[in-house]
C-alpha cells in the first residue's frame, strides 16, 4: 500500500530547467500571502524516448505527475531561519492536503508543476498557511478541470 501523506524527492520541483520553464510559460495567481505559479502539460514520461531518461536523471515508474516547490524572498525575511520556517510550514500544509489534487491530475493523466512564493512580510502561523494552502489547492483543481475541458 502506497503512503498517503508524503512529499518525497520525486515529488519536489528541483530541476532548474523545469523551474525556468514554469516561470517562463506557466500561469499564475495570487491568494495572499502566496503567489502561485503553475504549468499544466502532458506527463513528462510521455515526452521521453523509450529509455526513460531525462537529462542526467532516470525516471522510475513511481515518479510523480505533480511536482511542487516553494520559495521565500530575502527582501522580507533577512534571516535564513525565518525563510526556512515559512518554507517548512508551507511544505507541511501542502503535504497534508494535496491528495485530492494529486488524484485529479493522475486521473486526467496530466503533469502539473506548482511553485508557491510567499510574499507576506510577517511570519505566518500554521493555521493561516493551512487555510491559504487549502484555497490554493481547490483553485488548482478547478484550473485542471477547466484545462481538460478546453483540451477536449
């Protein structure tokens, strides 16, 4: 049985190429205190040759169709410990609530790359991050649905 609430290495958006593509070609929306960038496309595995290699990395059968990243600017938080705390809170809230979005993306056989940027000026508490993350994920579910209807 697969673990339900995980956010492993294969689910993180770490590739510089994919992040640059996300900011260049992706769309965005804001739900204060987050700005969310997203890019919907065909699964990465379907774009690859049969060797299933992607740059230096090989894709395993368990690679995710939903990749997530988070960033916090140094302009608002000078201390690295504060930036790391905001990222940790955001990753935790996302990890616990991503299941419905992940199921939707897998069901529709899409690739969804998401990047959250925290734009607030004050350290958030856990409840605020959890509520805003829920709003963001619900909006992304609607966006994925609309994108599927537009493709048909």
